[in-house]
């Protein structure tokens, strides 16, 4: 099969990889219909994470082609959406709604789903079948649910977005935009998008943003407080993962408020005393996308939400290197790869 391999930072190639096969009785082989490039894939591309001839990708939708003898919840021929984290969905932690911390947790990035096929362990706990075979347009939206929609949704839930609340979203990448969509669906009264890019601002407004703030850092915090009567937002999402963004999110959250952080962060240092006196609730980390998948799939199926609008560049798998370059240079928010 054809698949994306990153040889070294900035060196992305599409080459022949070995076809996956059933290894464990809980496995499923999925022939992928679409995949995509994630903002977190740019960490190794930029040399921040180690990479050496590494298969890439962790977002995926497709048709089940083969199943192990213990798989009961999906069958051959089902169109499925999978979380970017493998989980059995039966352990005590999974049952509490945190499948991304499953005792059998494996990150799909270790498998590499920017490819024609993928072996998905613990298929019963990781994959969710759609109500039927989706249209081409629905495929785009369902693909977003595999990571960025589910992650943005988790961030909004962790930030306690709800009716009557003001939500501020730090970050205008795919996850930040999905957090705006989620906050809108969760009934937030006011949604402040922190963005300096006109195209992303327009998409943020489409998804439900009521205000745009272009300031960053301390100026961004001051603007949020100005817009909220000096108090700060009830709910803040951090969807970047940098020092400035994280502390901006902390500062923008009102006392007693909630902050959901989902930006993959490296070398972020949180001054303990600053967090202590902020007096806020915090929750975050790898999103338990599997918790939300059934509901998100139904919202997409019913046409209630269209998260696939976040894909602003579509390329064939063979042109994956161009997709990485476009995202690295911020010429694309999120790249969909067709198969």
C-alpha cells in the first residue's frame, strides 16, 4: 500500500509500505477513505519531536475490510470513524469517560494512518460505525470528528461552556475553530475568538464566534477583561500549546472559571504561584474523542454541524509533502488527503 513516511524534519515522502494484517483477535483492518494532516504533525516536521523514517498520520475514516475473531461491534463493510487514541472502552478509566487514558492506550500516530489501509487494535473500543454509507461531503465532516472536532469539543466541555457563559478561545487553528463550533452547540451566549488571520476569523464567525480579539499575551488578556466587565471569561480554551498562549488562557479566565487546555505543549512552564492565585479550574490533555464520537457522528449525519469546513486544502495522498509545507507556512489551516 501507499503511505506517508517522514524521513527527517521537513522530509516527507509517499512510498510503498507493507499492507497491514490481523495480529490480535481484537484488530480490524480499515481501508481508508480519507485522512488528513494535523497541526501536531508539524512538531516532527519542524524538528521539535524526534522523527526517523516514521509512518505519519492519526486521523482516519474508512470501510472495515477484515476483523479479528473477537471483534463484535463493527463488521466487514461498515463505514467507521476512529479516535486518534486506541482504547478498549471497557476499563474503569474508559467507563469514566477518559478513553484517552485507557489502560491499553496506544496513540494511532504509532500506526500511521496517512495511508491506504490501517490496522486498528481494540477495534470494538476505538471504532464507531456510521448509520450507513456516507456521501462524499459527509466524509469530510466525519474525518474531522476523528480528532480536531472531538478535541475541540472536549476542550469546550472541559472549559464548562454552557448557556449564559462567555467562552474565549485562544488559537485559531483547526482545534480552536472546532472549539468555537462546540461552544456554540453547547449553548454559550458569547464566544470570543482570538485570531489575527482574516480567513480564520471569517470561519470562526461562521462556526459561532460573536467577537474577534487580535491582541496577544498581556494585551490579549486585557482585551478579554475589557469585554467582560473586568472579570475575564467564564470558560477559556487553550488550543495552541505555547508558553504565551497558555499563560494568556490562564489570565483570561475569571476567578472560579474553567480552562480547557488541549494544545500539545512543549517546554511550557507554569508559574505555580500564578496558577495558585488565579483560582481557576483546569482540565486538559489528549482528548477522549471516543466519549463524544457517537453523538458527533449523529450531529454530522443529521446535518446539524459541518466541521469539515475546516479543511481548506484538499490534495491526493501522493502530494502529502505539499500539504505539510502549506500548513507549515500557514497557507492552509488543515489539509485533507484523498485516497
